[in-house]
């Protein structure tokens, strides 16, 4: 349900480049790759990226590329090299997204951001920053992945605000 909601919020037509940040073994990346033109996954754990690449091969997915490194370092580097995303998916650790990463996402100006979170406090902090910088949270869906505990995952869809010219 979590991945299905992320796919729904990504609203992919098949033409988009998607960045999947904090991608782990590529589960979300590969799920989205079937509906996107290209997926770029970033994960700091080298073993996880190796697994993501193996999973892509096993599933005959050739439009997903994975990078090893901290998202707050890799994404600004990719941006400087001209890489852009139409949709950004983030699934950060409990500490939320790094400020440098959020600033790069804002510069990149994707159409949508899909934010998956396991921590309501850092989710609120990051959503506030994104909202102050041109993105509107339009829908959120909690997903109870851990029944009988206080832990709930939340998926949020944010759309880029379009500037309206006044006459």
C-alpha cells in the first residue's frame, strides 16, 4: 500500500525522470521505473546500492541507475552536471532530509515531490521548509506498517506552485 500510494502521488506518465533519494535496495525505484522514463536512485550504503543494481537486473529493468553516496552530496553534484528530476521521491531516515538536499531539490524545481516519512516531527519541519520555498502539500496518507505500535509511515504529495502573472 505504501509503494502504491507513492506511485499514485508520483502521477507518472512514462515521460518523467524520477530521483529516488535514500533509495536503499531500490524497492521504490524499481516499482516506479515501470512507469517512468528514467529513475535515478541515491543511497549512502554501498551494499544496498549493489543489491539495487542486482534487483534491477533480476527484474529486467534497464531505466534505473543507482549512485552510492550521501544524498546531500550526490544530488547537488548531479544537479551541477545538468541532471534534473520531474519527480523527486524521498524516504529519509528518522532525522529527515539534510538541508543541502532540500535546497538542491528546490533549485531543481521538480513538478512533484513524494515524501515518505517515519517521523512526524522531521516530516513537519521539512514540509514547512518546502512549502516556504514553492511546494504545496496537497495530500497525505498515513500507512500503518507496524500494527500495535505507535509507528506510522506517512506519504505526502507536494506539487510545485505555479507563479501566476497578474494584469
